[in-house]
């Protein structure tokens, strides 16, 4: 079952807040509810503020992701979206049934956001909200897709947040040794040593904090690697 995605969110809803140039929205798609994800979202929010001195809006969109090949389309639910933001607001929704192809978003009205091609890793895919590309999504028990809007100079910041979230909420997705390998891959596209250190710091802080503030330390969510 799945929830309708927010692919048609108006550009103004993802624009930077007044006085916060570069603020972004990270939308996390998961089959878990907003309430279930709240501890992990809060942990990630705190890590982003602590590491980058930024407070992006984090939204959780309940959705199931089916196994797809390149060019295949997700199906859309008729149910209302269920969101959770960094501010703690959320709207209620019910589980849906059918999903259809996702239409592309129009270009940003203000031109402040940079639309880039998506990247993917091991079935975890992220794309800017400029279009509907959902390649390489693998079917997993708690599969998710993350979309984010980000300015060009902060692309690595969003990438770090994506993988940090994956490791927080889906530790069993990574085999032994995978966590270290991903940590090494996160700053690949960073341009300076300071940025690389910040990327790694984000991941380390997020993983450390999550052990204390989320249920990921439960036996069924044991950390591996």
C-alpha cells in the first residue's frame, strides 16, 4: 500500500525561508508512518543544525516503493499525503491502493533552485524535484525514495543527509563493512577538505545520536559493520 507523493508540490513551498538563503526541504519517502519516523527525523534535524548550522525542513511522506527498473513508473495513491516537518507539523493520511506515473515538476519560478540529475546507490535514490526519474529503486521491506531541492553549492550536504538517514533508519540494509564504505563515499563530490570533514562529521554525529534517541538500537535494528 502507498501514499500519494508530493511530486507536484509548488516551487514556493520548497524555496528558502526569508533570511536563510539555501535552506532546503528534504522529503523522505518511507512505508513507515510519520510518527514512527519522528525520532529519526528529529535526530537528523539536530545533526544537520549541529554540523552545518542550517535547519532544513524535513518532511516524511508515507509511501511504499515497489521494485522498479529504469523507466518504470511508480503508481500513485488516491490517499492524502502524510507529512512530518522539522517544526513538528504533520497532516493525517490513510493508506492508499493504486499508484500511477509521477508527472515532472515545472522549473522553479524564482530560479533560485538548481535542478540536477538524480544519483542513486544500492536502491536508495535521490533526485531534485525537477522531474520524475525513479531509476534503480529496489523492492525492500522498508524501501524509500528521498527527493530534495538544493542549491548547487550544497549538493553534498543533501547527499550526506540522505545516507545518514539511510543508516539511521535502515541499518539492516547494509551488510558488514558497508557502513564504513559508504562513509568513505559520502564526501566524494565535496570540493574542499573542510567540506569533506563536515560530511563525515554529519554522518558520525547522526549515527552516534541515533543510538540514544531512536529505536534503531532495538534487537531487530542492530547496527552492523
